[in-house]
C-alpha cells in the first residue's frame, strides 16, 4: 500500500497521499489541520482517494522516515 500496485492507483497509495500532503504543507501545520484540509479537499473532490486518519499518520511517519518532513513544537514541517 505504500506504492501503487496493479489494484491500487497512485492516489490510494501512501506515496500518492504523501505527495498530496507535501503539496498542502506550505507552512507548519498540526496533524488536525492537515486532516481537516484533506477532508475539505476530499469533500470538494479536489482529492479523490478516501483515506483514514490512520493512513494520514502512516503517511506522516513514511515522509518522516525518508527525511522529507519533521516534527517541531507539535507541528509538521516540510524539510528544505
């Protein structure tokens, strides 16, 4: 589920969800604000794949493990 497969398209994978998170993470954001942003974009059909809150957390952990984001003072920051 991290990468797209024959039966999982890119937006349903954690890699695809991670690219979405990086797109909306222009300034430091809390997990709750990232979740609210995703739900708003999903409801407006700006992002089509349905993800759970657990997937958001797994995606943040994945992005942190590859050194793309970090946590500082309770918010998620995109590394430069």
